[in-house]
C-alpha cells in the first residue's frame, strides 16, 4: 500500500486519492481545478486551525486595548509581545523587508501600514489591524477594523459595508463553488452602497506559507474561475474604498498602500477552510 505523497503517513487511498479522482473528473468536464498541493491534509488543517485561533487571540487583545491617544507603535508592541507569549511568531517582521510585526492601516492607508510612534490614533479614525501568526510552522492570517471613538457617518458606513461584504462572501461558500463567486458577492455589495473595491490587491491561499496560490480577487463573476474544493484554505480580505478603487504604493518603502484620492479605505480579513459540508472560519 503506497503512502500519500503529502507526507501524512496515511495510505494514498485514505488521504488524497478520493479528492484527486473527483478533481480529474471535474477537469475533464472543463472545470479549472486546483493543484493537489493546495489541498491540505488533516494534520495540516489542525495546525492551521491552531495558528488561526492564536492569531485571533492576538486580535482580541488588540480589540481590548486599542484606544484614542495610543500610537500604532504601541499596537505593534502589544502584538509582538502577546504573539510570542502564546508561542507564536509574528510573520510580518522582516518578511520581504517589512519592518514591523503587524500592519496598521489608518484612514486613507489601504493596507500594509507601518506601525509608528508618530501615528497617534485620534477620535474619528478608522484603523485596520492585520495580524499574521506562525505557530509550529503553520500560518494564521486575519484583520479587523476599529473605529476610534465617534466616527463620521461615511466612515461608519464604509466599515459596516466592508464587514458585511466579507460576511456575505463567506456565507455563500460551499464545496465546488468558484473563486469568482467571492469577488462577485463582495463587489456587488460594495457597489450597491456606492463604494469601490481595490482590484489588484487581494486574498490568497494560506496555511503552509503566508501567501499561497490562488490569488483571491474581490471583483469577480459568479460561477467563473478556479473550483474551490474541500481542504483548500484561503483568505477573503477586500479593501473597499469610499472613493475610487485606485491605489498608490509608497515609492520610498515599497510597502504602504494609499488611496490616490486621499479618501478612506477599509479592510476586513477572514481565513476560511472549504469542507465537505460547507466551510469553516479559521479566524473566528
Ligand atoms: N497580512 C497581510 C495579508 O493579509 C500580509 C502582510 S504582508 C507583511 O496578506 F509583510 F506585512 F507581512
Ligand atoms: Co492579513
Ligand atoms: Co492575507
């Protein structure tokens, strides 16, 4: 009996064989199917589930401590210390030159904002905190929006609509749905509310590395694109702008991303697993 190529130690017939047989049929029917390397085994799913859980505990801690008057550097300090206390490693630190342990993106910063002792959170700000944690070699990735004190109605609406867009996309996931469905639901909801989705920065497969295939675009067509099958883990993390969906990357640091019109941007990120029955949120 041949053991599975994935290293699970199980016979191939009890591990990846059934799904690979099914995918071969679907491919023959003209579907775009994921590479088998994107289908996680049981042990990997357990490892990723734990990384997702610990990552969420770090975000819970940020949620408890974030307040008007604090600097984004203080958020970085909390994330770095608490992640390590929980036995994890903050994945952003030194990742392709990223200088901090977490991304903090305030107001017109779309994503990848650098925590700084010069950025003081003030009443009315909207802030995205994006944590990625490595635990035993597995990756958890999620982000939340925080409203600082009382925010203007347009900001409140943008944050609410962004959360809703992710919830709608997640709740429509099912095994053998399509990657395009995610972008369809997110973009529909954003457009309906007068907002724009950033097209060229998106979600990603996740779990064994921070960023894996496939690229998850938040603008898409129902029923189009890659098939999403049990065992796949990926993020849904739309960046939704108050104004145009255009963005610019800081030329100096090559990381921080801003709206071109200076208007607000919001983002919410969940990491999800496709199961035989439906889906599981690994960033709950
Ligand atoms: N957490 C981000 C994501 O959702 C990635 C951060 S890039 C880093 O994909 F360099 F800041 F880590
Ligand atoms: Co993230
Ligand atoms: Co991500």
